[in-house]
C-alpha cells in the first residue's frame, strides 16, 4: 500500500502501524521477508530492515508472529481501535463491503457463464465405422482431411476377421476419436468426417460426443 493511499477513509501516512526490528536480536532467518506479500522488509547484511514500512497492511503482524526470536514488534492494537472510533470508519467500511460483494457477484456470474460456455463445447467425439477397408485409402484420406487444420484422429483401432478376409473385401470394423489439437469446438468439423465416411461407402455405426 503506497503512502498516499487510504485505509477505510484514513490516509495511510497518518497511521503509524509498521514493524520495528531489533537488529541485535534478528538472526537473518528471512521468514519475515518470505512471509510478507507486500515487500515491507528486506535483508541487507543478513538483518531484516523495514524499508517499505508504510506498505505494511494495517493490523497485520504476521512477520512478528513468525519471527523465531521475537525480533519484530508492532504498536499496541489499541492504536487501531482508537482510529476506528475517532474516524467513524464503519460507514466507509460498509460501502466498501457492499462494493466488494457486488464485484465478487459479478466475477462469479462471469465465471459461471464461462463454465457454461465450455460445457457446451464439443472437443472430442468417438466414431465407429463398418465396411470394406481393404482397397480403400481411408487412412490417407483421413490424413488429408486434417492437414493444416487444428484437428486430429486418435485412438484408431481396426478389427478385421482375417488378413485374407480384409483383402477379399470382408467387412471390417474401425473405431477412432476426433479431437481438437487446440481444445476448440470440433462440431463444425464433424460433417466433414461424416462425408468422408459416406464417400468411401462405409457405414457409420455410432457417433458419440465425449
């Protein structure tokens, strides 16, 4: 928090709340430095120094709590309670709380809308196809279909009765999944897959969104 900022309507520079470090006691363990999220203390010469004292969160004394040798102290909390009474901050606090709740509700609504949009996306689908694959260049055509596009065919499985049967046009069974390589909706691509199956005289046994 910068010096020119406010704390519930009170200029932060008017609130003497910050850590005091006893450098003789400090052992340079760096707990205060790593624990504080506001960069209040730094550790020059292996001793904690509150170089950004006014960035300290009013009322926070975490660094003093975690200090293993009690080298860090803060003012008495009566100082804060007195400020709260003198400046009658609760009208400001209630409005701040209302604004915060409104903002959180808006964020939750946007998050819910985003989740709904993602839930409606189809990023993966499974196809099961039957027919004669022996003389068809079906796999090559599949490769051509996805060339320079953000889709792919995965988990392909071809089941044939026998090798001779496959070469003699015995019906076989193939399953595969269609997916987006960029986690995008694939629904606009699925008609192309169906058309590929149809053009090869194959039977679409099933199609399921995953």
